[in-house]
C-alpha cells in the first residue's frame, strides 16, 4: 500500500513562502507527475514528502499515518535524484545495497535483493563497476536500482532525465513507465517537461508559483485546461491566445470576425481570452483572414506561422500546403475546440471548470 | 623539429640547473659526508659505515628515535584527527563558524619564535599562567613543570605543535567537507544513514584525497619543524625531548660532529622519502583516479 494525501502543505524559507497550501490526493499505485516551470516549488514539495525539508504547515499522510515529523528513513519512501547522487567510492552493487547494509540485513539477503533488482534493470553485468565507469543512462538505472532494492511504499523522482540526451531520455521514459507497470509502486515524478508529463502520468499536477493550478489526467488537462497557464503549458506547439469578446452568436476576434461558439453561454459584450490549439485550426475559404509569415514542413506535418492584426498564430496541418510566405489565407477553428478564459482572472469559462 | 626540441631543452635548463644546485647537490653532499670518516673537521677516508655505527651505538640515538616517533607519528595523528574534528565543526553553517574560520588561522601568522617563547612562558613551572591556573582552580596542589618533567615534556611539545599546525589542516578539511555533494548526503539520509553513518560512509570517502594529502603534508611539516622544540627545550631535560631535527643541529653546530649529523640526516631523508612514497602509492589506488581499475 502507498496512498499519499497532502493537506494544505505550506513551506517557507525565512520570511518567503514558496508553497502556499498544496492539497493533493494520490491513490495507491498511481503515477503522478508534478509539472510546472522552473522555480514553482516542485522540488520543494517532493523534498517535503521525502522528509528532506520540514514543512511549515499542513499534513503529509501516508496510508492513514501522519508522517510530517518523521525522519526520511522512517517514512518508507525512496528518492531518485536529478544528478543520480551515487556514492562514487562504492561499486554498483554496494550503492544499491547500502540502505540494506545500514539496516543490518544479512549479506546473503542483500546480495539476493541487489541481484533481483539488477536483473529487472539490466544491470547484472555492471554490478562490480564504479559509477565513474558508467554512462549517464546506466547511472540513472543504478539510482533507480537503489530505490527499488528497498521496496518502499512510494518512489519519488526529481527531474531524473534532465541530464540525458534527447534520445536516451525517450528510452528511459519508457523504461521508467514499464518499471512502474511491473512494480505498481506509487510514484511521484517531478519534471518541467510537459511531454514527459503527458506521456508518463496517470495524473498530472500542474503547479505555478507555489500553487496547484490544475489536477487531472493528461487528456483532461489537454482538452479542458482550467486556465490560460495550463492551456499554454500543456501541448506542443502551445495553444494560440487572442483577445476577443462575446457576440450575439459566439466569440468574435478584435476585428469582428467570428471565431467559434464557446462551450457555455457568455454574456454578449464580455471581454475574453480565446484559445485554440494549432492542430484545431483549418484553412478555409472564409473565416479569419491572416497572412502567412513562415512555412515549416516537419515531414508528416507542416507548421504555419500566421499574422493577423497584432497577433501571431501557429497552426499545424497534415495536409499539403501550397501557400507561400506573404499569401493571404482564411482560418477557422474546428467546431467545439474553442476555449474561452476570463480576460482578468485567466480562468476557464467552460462549465465545470474549477473556480479560481 | 630538431630546432624546437633544442629550444625546449634550453627553456627548462635554468630550472634543471637550480634543482641540481640547490636540491640534488646538498643532498649528495650530505649523503657522501655520512659515509666519510671525519676527524676534527677533516675528511679522513670515504666508504665507511663508521658514522652509522657510532650513531646507533650511542643510547641517545634510541631515545631520539623514540622521541621522534612521538613527535612525528603522535603529532601527525593528533594534528589530523583534531583537525578533522575542528574542520567538521567549522563546516557547519552558522555565523559563529564563519568568524571562527577566519580567526583560527591566527596561530599560523605568528612567527615560530614568538609562538615558542610565548608557550615557554605560559608553561613555565613557577610563573607560567597555565600552571598557575591549574593551581588556583585546585586541580593540582603542586606546580607542574611541563617542560622540565621528562615524562611530560615530549607530549607538551606535541600539544604546542598541534596548536600551531592544526588550524590549516582544519581549514583544508573544512573546505573539503563543504564540497561533498549535498545530494549524496541526502541520498544517504533517504537510505537511512544517521549523522555518524553519513560522516563515515559518505563524507570520509569523499574527502579521502584531502585527508591523505594533509596527513602527508603534516608529517613533512612536523618532521621539518625545528624552531619550536629547539627554542622551547633545546632537547632537554637530559635529551628527554631530543628529536632528530634538534639532534642533527646540536651534533653539527654545537659539537661539530658532522659525520654523525649527516648519518642522522640520511636516516631522516629516507624516512621522508618513504612517507611520500606511501602517499603516492595510496593515491594510485584511489577510486577517483580516472581509468585505473
Ligand atoms: N534552500 C532554499 N532557501 C531559500 N529559497 C529556496 C531554497 N530552495 C528553494 N528555494 C526557492 O523556492 C522556490 C521553489 O524552488 P524549487 O522547489 O527548487 O523549484 P522547482 O523545483 O519547481 O524548480 C524557488 O523560488 C527557490 O528560489
Ligand atoms: Mg527542481
């Protein structure tokens, strides 16, 4: 078992509060990803759960037990660090067995557990090597092995892939995911990379400036972002945002052109921020006029940068594009794909969206 | 090509010449002198071990060896262990340790002679402040002659030596301890290591390099230290604090017994060479040296 509940977690460094009351429930076995821009407090939250930081307020509950004041070793939680944090003077086997050695498990038992973990992670041939003799990806696996050997209730990962090159990152991403499917241990994973979050998570927690912005499955966040921030953060290329207002028959762009119908009725005349994803736009004979600024074929897709009024819009299409920079085109937003946000609070105006 | 090589040799020539003149030359001189029979300052025949025989036949030699062992081994072990303890304390983050890190170097900037004189007075049997304080607080009822008691004098010298040499060791180890990666220590906390286990299994291996380096450097410093014991005791009372350095000085410049003095110098040199060799050997096997395995 390993369900985690965070209740109103606050953390201050001196007079500066960096976590402003975080509430989060994580079910046993769930793969939860904390995502957000650098400095938003992801690591601080993770380290608080680990016990490496003492929180200034709130409760951390692991399986109905309050663990706020427990030492890290008493929490039954393992952590994988960004820079691996392997002990350079110990072999791979010693690194992995260190926690068991400290808790006075006997040698044969340690050996057995280390071998079992090494088997899972393909580390068996490397057990006698030192960390300096390993590649980045191998070190990362040793760091994971060190966590697995303990068989903890919860795994914590703090940006574990950020030191790897792009190709290896994709590979390790699926390895971590596979590992989770195999062990089914509750996992909390921190990243600033939304693609990592989207591909790995059962549940994504988007954080911003020490607050939780939105919690949901990857598709929920993609389809129903609760705020301009989440909408812009999730998805690549990012969603387009334009200033618009509600008309009698839907949302109108600043110059009066019709953009589409909102998900819920909005009082006519109200200023909104309209958002639509690059892949939800189409070229058409009528619609919002725009000039092509840039055409970038990426193979399967083509990415167009368009200019209209003050705004620069990005659209992607799988169709063949014959337009050239400078051409005038018309774009429409696919039915039901227009997102509306309050112009001041930047929260979603869709029904059921969490209030700010 | 040929030209370049000649130029290269020409460029290092001054350094080679200086090393030959100031290091190899005198060393060779002393080494040959130790194998030469000297009578009344006149060289009489080369190729004899008489000097070494004379040296080891004198019971003072064995006393000097024992004292030197206390001086060098005791001094080094205490210097490094006390330095490690103080360095660990200084590595803590606080305003106090910030100040102490600067202040602790004070013993280093005081000249040897001043240090020796000051301690000599403070340790004086009748008028020394340390003995007085001990008596005033009732810890002893008779004056203690720290430098006059053959049982105490060697260890008293070692204490002064530590006072003088330990601060830099502490500071070097403090810097090394502060450069131990935080995430390793945190990983160890997650692995369940308590403060002592983190120190033992993470900090110490990470500073192993600095630790062996300061051990060897302290050993060499202490072996070469002369002014402190010479001024404080001059080897006395009755050779009870005679160590190699003072003995060599006394034999050469008070008794003009150069044969014996140079023989002792050769023994001293061999000792230093083996210390350095040990250091190089330990470093060769270190986990952090690239490539080897
Ligand atoms: N030890 C510390 N002392 C003071 N401020 C800190 C400390 N650690 C982190 N912070 C601050 O807390 C905020 C959150 O940091 P962090 O949790 O590391 O962000 P993230 O991991 O999301 O990039 C940042 O503004 C950072 O400057
Ligand atoms: Mg971080």
